[in-house]
C-alpha cells in the first residue's frame, strides 16, 4: 500500500480514529450520557467508512486497473468479495 497516493493520509486518519475510539471507551468508563456516546460511535463509524472508501479508491485506481490489463480474474473476484464485506 505504500506506493498508493493516499497512504500517508490513510495512516494519519487511522491514528485519529484509534484516538477517537479510545475516547469513546473512556466515555463509557466515565458513564457519560448514552446519547453522547452514540454520537461519538457514529463519528468513528463514519471516519472508518471514509478511510475504507479512500483505500477502495486507491485499490481500484492501481491494483484493479493492473489486474484488468493482465486479465487477472482472481484479483477482480477478490475485489468483489472485499466490496461485499465492506458494505455489509
């Protein structure tokens, strides 16, 4: 993945997501209001989805294009499987 254009951005976003998830855990430990915790969980989920979209975009623009050029059906099947799992 290091040769993909968004690699650094993805790593930085993941670090923020981990920090945010730890903050949600602290909120639970401190018995904060359920609505506050749910809002923060939704924010973490949205951030993860956005990172997933960025990874998918990079994958399509690099790996999948290369797979199509090389007639690599297995790579395309793997992409379909990953998309199905990602959007579940």
